[in-house]
DNA sequence: GCTATTCTGTCACTGACTGACAACTCGGCA
DNA sequence: TGCCGAGTTGTCAGTCAGTGACAGAATAGC
C-alpha cells in the first residue's frame, strides 16, 4: 500500500478518522438494508454512528456513498496494479488478470471484503439510487484509471485505447459482480470466478 | 418513426405537451450553459419556460434530465433498431452498424439533432452532475436494451452476451461522442464518424 | 351543451447538502 | 510541562430539490 513498504505508523487522528468512517459505513449499509435507501435519513445514520449529520457529509459527499466504501477500496487495488502494467505486452490479458486476482481475493463472498461486496451489490440491484451513485463514483475514478493506463502504454491523449480498455474492463467487472450478486440474492448457486470467466469468454466471443 | 407509416394525428393535448417539454428542455440547456447546472434553480427554469416548478418535475424527474432529451430521443431510435436484429448473424457488426447510422444522422453536428447533442455533451464534459445524470438515465434504458437484444438472439436469462453487448456498445457510443464533443469544444477539428471508426477499430485491436 | 379525463398551479412539507463559526483535540516544540 | 498551530467536530441557519394533496382550468368524447 505504502510506497516504502513499511506502514508509517498511523497517528491517533488517522486511526480515529478511519474508525469513524468505518462506523458510518457500517451503520449506513445496515440501515439501507433494513429500511431502504430512500427511507433512511442522514440524521438516522449519524445518530446510529454516534456523530452529527454534518460529520457524515464531511466523510461522504452523498449519503449513498457511505455504503460504497468497498468500491472505493477496490479503486486503491486497481490503481496500484495499473501502475505496474507492461506497455510492451498485450493490454487486455493483463487487465483481465488483474480482475481475476481481485475477484479471487473475494473468495466467492467468503472473505470479509467479498462478503461486504456481496451485501452492497445485492442492495444496488434493488436500489436504483445506489446504482446511480456507484456509477457516478466510478466515472470519477475512471479519469485516474485512464491516465494510469495511458502512461503505462506510453500513449498520447488522442489514443482512444486507454479509455476504451479501462471502460470495457470496468463494464466487465461490473456485469460480473452484478450477475453474481443477483443470482446469490435469488438463492441460486453462483461462483464469482466462474461468472467472471463466463463474462470474459462471452466478451471475447462477441468480438469475433 | 411510427409503426404504421402514417402519423396518427397528434391531439391538441399531445402537441401542447410536446411543446411544453421542448420549451423546458430549451431553456434548461440555455441556463445550464450560461450559469452552470448548480447555479440554475428549477424555479428559474420554470419561470423562463412559463410554467410552474411543479410542472417541470412532472416532465422531468430530476432537473438535470431536462437537458438530456437528446439522449432519450436516441433511445427511441435504438429501441426500434434492436427489435430488428438478426439473431442468426454476428451481433456486434449489426450493433456497430446501428451506431454508425445514428451518428450519420447527426451529420457531424450540422443537423439539428447533431447540434443539440454537441451542446449537451460539451456541457456534460464540464459538469460532473450532468454526467452522473446521463449515466443514471442510461442505466435505466439499458434494461430495455438488454431485453430487446436477448429476445433478438433468442437467448435465455443466464446468457451474459446480451448485457455485455449492449453495455459495450453503449460505452463505445459514449466514448465516441464524448471524445468528439471534447475536441470540438477545445476548438480542434473532429469528425464524428471518423472518431467512431477509430474507437471501433481501437476496440477491435484491444481484443486481439 | 355536459361529463370524465388530463393537465396545471398553489401550498405545505421533508430532507439533502452547504457555509460559517466556535469549541475541542491532537501533534510538535520550547 | 505548557503553549501554539492544525485538524476535527457540533451547532445553527439557510438554500433548494423533490413530493403529495387539492382545487381549478382545459381538453376529449358524446
């Protein structure tokens, strides 16, 4: 995570901050699941998290964002991976490999991160406002991703490949997780990695 | 446009409704361009359009949607085209062809529809809230598109291809128009069809 | 003409989100 | 240890998007 490799001993402030954010995220997701996004007020989230409503908005620009922390955490992983892309090798396989590793970390919903992601996406499938919020957040992060891919490729600003690659892969990941979450939510069997491979192969088959 | 070929004589009510919607859309775009989306209130849009604020919300669920009518109009075209897909032939070329025809209709920003689209996208490039709104609207329409493609293909609900195809093509179109609008906005030369072909070829090159 | 339907404006209301300010807490330094 | 600058928080007042209810006006069909 850090550039030096050694974590530089988080200060008390940083720990408090992280704890508060985690608290808000946790209660927000809980309340959204119980009562729906629209029926949950920021006031309720704040009270449950033991902070003021103003503080919630200091951590998250929109109330929906409070439930989307797992998405933001993926972003950190993606960013670090993108920096290590090999500009000489084919791009797509590398990005697909990146996704496969990220999804492997979810352990089909068993790991902590995977379980969170499953909860959030089950919610997104039922709540259009959450889907909208996640797309908005994704669009913001996309700029960073495109820049990273462009640099790795040594491409100029006119080259459309970095953007198309980043957007396509984001779509692939989104469709994968969404499909997986929807099936699991409906009580069906679904393996995350398998779903990803199906999606990836379907994408390949389309372009031939 | 119509299924029968003869337009079924719009009633006075329909004409009024269409006129009101058009008025709101027009003044909203104008005001957004002049003062920005955030600085434009629904009250101002309503006053400029000669209606009440309540009426604006009756036509558009969110104020940003008032500027996105061109997007919704594309939807109508896309829907009718999707119904005519040939399930036996390769899917992607047909969808690419569809886009090419739609973009041809824009006449590189010269036609009325093309000019409107250019204005809206220039705005979207500058206004993150508008981008968010357009993505939200696109996500809603996506469901219809996926269903249409699935039926044309005769695929079942488990087949990921309809969704991936629809999403990929939407991305392709979005990147194309966005790139084109951004360049034109920056005073550079840019041909819409040429941009599309570049994007399409870049996409093909990625997947090899 | 009359009536049912649709459209609109007005009003009252909730709740997301923002800016300003004061109080408090933490980190570093003498 | 005490002090100071920076970061964090709560409170308060305010703007404005968006919604539901209701009454009145306009239109469609007869």
